[in-house]
């Protein structure tokens, strides 16, 4: 073999060996993270028996937003409006609007037969329901107590009951898996639109399951029906369902955001930025005055399961510290199965309190509404250990878990 051919053969051999090594060392999804869909949502099954019989020939109202689609991404409102054997007479929009275009707490207008259920009117009125024979609910939730769509659902169930109208939930997956139940149960006196009932922060149920619990445990007496999911299991995350993720609100753009949200949303109740106005809300945390390098070192030394922290500067385009360069951190999810968002929150605030005892401030009323009590904030300020704080809410959490079991629809 001449030198030219020897050289060519050598380079081919090197290329093959490099490719083989690259493939063998490439990271792959663990079996537990592989997509296992397809899952069929309630809208997929609504036009099949026995569920079709619930709305056939009826005048229907629909509570929805852009997440209200079937598995082919066809909007539930369009499917109903175009069907000759059902009449869509009213649409109802939750917080963020029918198109999910509005930021948090931004007012939503009512026009024509599209009614806002956010602002002064948080439930359908008798006038809004006067032509409605059956009321449907089709919104993707994120499985967290203070995400307001479940409050809209419960208040609408009450309104439907008062008018003698059946209420149908078109069920959807709990996107952060429906098996984990975490956080303090809302205490009496802390009820609000971000805490409609005595639930833990992460309640581990679908909207349909939760509606069943609320109806029974409050003795509401709603004529409630659920069009169930097909093919979904409790431990599935949304990206394992075969369904496409549609942002349920402007700052909930990924499943990763929803993963950290049960804990990091509580930053809203402080003078730290929770990353609104950036591309990573609830994953970027910071402030112009934050000693971010020291905070990252302190948090990483704790070796919290499933997470790593990294220094990240950012400048919010709106919300807190708008247009002010901020020193911050990014929360990187390494293993969502072992990650505990609430413990991350508590450790983060505990360390910021040590670094900035004079600068970290709580909006006490709002923080406590989100947490569902004042005791967590008070314990943090007193410097109590995180595990002691977590232990305080365990008895009520275990009671809720036992109650929850009666209303589960899926394995």
C-alpha cells in the first residue's frame, strides 16, 4: 500500500474510532425520562360515547385558553363551534385571557359572548349563564395551588351549581407528574384567589380529580362530570405524554419552568426578582444588590438533590428592577425526580437572609397568601433550620394525602 493510501486508511480508522467513542459516551435519556405517550386528553374523547351524550344538542359554555386543544392541536372552541349538533354560546377566559396574552394581574376585558373571569368578576354570573345548558372547563393547569386556573374552576363550579347547570371537566395531565404531594396545606384564614381551598402547594392531582375532591369535600353538590384522560399514568411528566406543550401563561413557557415553579414562585413575595422580564422566569433569581457569587457557593455546598446553582446576571425588561442590571443565579435542574422545589426556596431565602439581613424584604401579606400560612416566613426570619420548617407542615400534609386517595382516577 502506498503512503497516500496508508494515510487515507489511517484517517478513516481514526474517524470510525472517534464516532464509536462519541456514540458510546453520548448522554441518553434514562428509561424513566423516555416519552411513553401517546396520551389522549378529555377533548379527544368528548365526541365519543358516552361523553358525547352529555353535550349533544345542548347550548354549551366553555372556560378555556390556548391550552384547550386536542392531541392534534385543534382548539376545543373550534371543534365545538363547527359541530352541527352542539351550539357554543359563550366563552369564558381565566387570568391571562382567552389567548393567554396578558401578564400576571393584568386586567382582561369582556366583549360580546367572551367573558373575563379575572378581575372584578371571577366567576360566571347568572346573566352570563342565561343561555348555557352545560358548562365545560378545558385548561391545562400546572399542578400548583396558587396557579389561579383551579380557583377559576372551583368558582365556576359554584356558579354552575347555583344555576342548576352541569359542569364538565375535560381532563388533562398534571404536567409535573401526579404522584408527588408537597408543601404546606393552606391554613384557615389564608383563603384567596391564589389559595382557594386547603390544598398543599403541590397537590398531585389532575384538574378532573381535584374537581371531584372539591365537590365532595365542600359539599358543593355540583352536577359534575369528568371526561377522563386515556393512557396517562400518575408518574408521567408532560414531556412523556406525546402531547405538545403550549404555554398556559406568558411566564410558563417550558416544563422546566413548571418543575421549579412550586417553590420559586414564592420569590414573588420578596424584593428579589423571580426572573419575570427575562427568558427564564422562576429559574433566574436576583437583585442589583445580591452577592450572587457568595450565594452560589453557599447553595452548592449544601449539595441539594437534583439541582445545581450558577452565577447569572440579568436585566429584567419589566416587573421588579425593570431595566436595572441585576446580580443573580440560575437554577439548573439536573434530576427532576429528586429535586424538591420548596426546599430549594427555603434554603435560598435562608442563605440570602444570612448574606443580606438588612436588604432582603418580604411582602408579608402576599408571601403568606402564597405559602398558605405566616409560620414559614416567621421561621425563616428567626433562622430556624429548613428541615425543622418542613417538619412543621407534615401532619396536615399526610392528612391531605389520605383524603386525596379517594378521588384519584388514574394509576
